[in-house]
């Protein structure tokens, strides 16, 4: 008979804090690395959808028992993927303002991962894989959106006898 699930209030709530911080900072007018609103939201939503899809695809096909034996959805940790993907978004968008923003995001994500292991919901390799999926999903989405939203850069320079305009895509 399976044991009753231990609640993980810390992990359940904190997994969303880094992603929520990305949106709250934007709504409060803090300048992010991504200026274009469509690109910004494509990155935040895209990384969430991609990492969630990868996590649930793996959970459904691997069927690894949790340490507490409540079910076979241990590998990889969705909580860790959500938290570390959000922390990486926070770092990429707002890390230039202060290293403490990045440190805070990754500290929250690490707290989520540790709480999942401490409460016997995951093995250490489940949370490590989840963290990697979250970070790599965010990186892949940033790479993809650079192709979807090309940046046009225009420079104008004047010399004594000519005007030069350069446009770079």
C-alpha cells in the first residue's frame, strides 16, 4: 500500500516565485534585457511550456518510483524545472541590474530542489535533471526567439564629406 503524500508547502509555493518575479519586475517598469513586449512574453511563456512538456513527457515514459513510493512520476522533478527555468529567466532579463537578483532567483530554486529531496518526493538526480531541463529550455527559447524576432540595428555616422548609414539585421 502506498504511503500518504507528504505536503511540500515550501516547494509547491516557491517553485513559481522566480517566474512571478520576472513578470512583476516587468509590470513595475524595471528595464529588462528584452525590450520588445512580444519577444519578452514569447520567452517567458515559451520556456515554461517547453520545460513543462519535456518534464511530463519524461515522467510519463520513464515511470520512476518516488522515494516515498506514492507514484511513479519521480523523474524528472517538475518543481525543480519550473524553479530553475524561472531563475534563469530572471538572471537573463534582470541580472544586469545586480548580481543579487540572479543569486536570489537561484537560491529560491535551490531551496525548492532541496525541499523536494528532504520531503522524499524526489531523489537528488531527479531534481538535478529538472534543474537542467529548466535552464536548457530557457536557453533554447532565447536562441529560438533571436531567430523569430530579428533585431535591426541602425547606425548613422557623418564624416567631413559623407553620410554613412549602416543597418544590421
